[in-house]
């Protein structure tokens, strides 16, 4: 599961996603790197610190809820 949420298969296109691929690769981060990123995640276009926290909370619930929903089904028969 960890590799699935910390690995991103990436293509970089010239111009747009209709242009030719000019680079491709795999971006992956380790557990420690992810933990170090969490404190610097912030929301944009919020009008107050309280709204910023609400947006981050909503995102965290969505992201980790999706991870839970996806991987908890794998164990079911």
C-alpha cells in the first residue's frame, strides 16, 4: 500500500498533454519525506486561518478516506 500512495508515474509533455512526451519517469518519496511534507502543505485562496485549517482537514479526510476505502476492499473476499 505504501508504494501505491507514494509513487507517481510521470510524463512531461511539450506544450500540452497533446504534445510529444519529452521526459518520463517515476517520482517516489519515502515515509520520512512524506512526514516532512505534511507541515508545509497549505490551502490557497482561503480568507482566514480557520478556513485554511478547514480546507486542509477536508482534504485529509478525503485523501485518507479514499486510501482506506481502496485498500480495505483488497482484504475482502
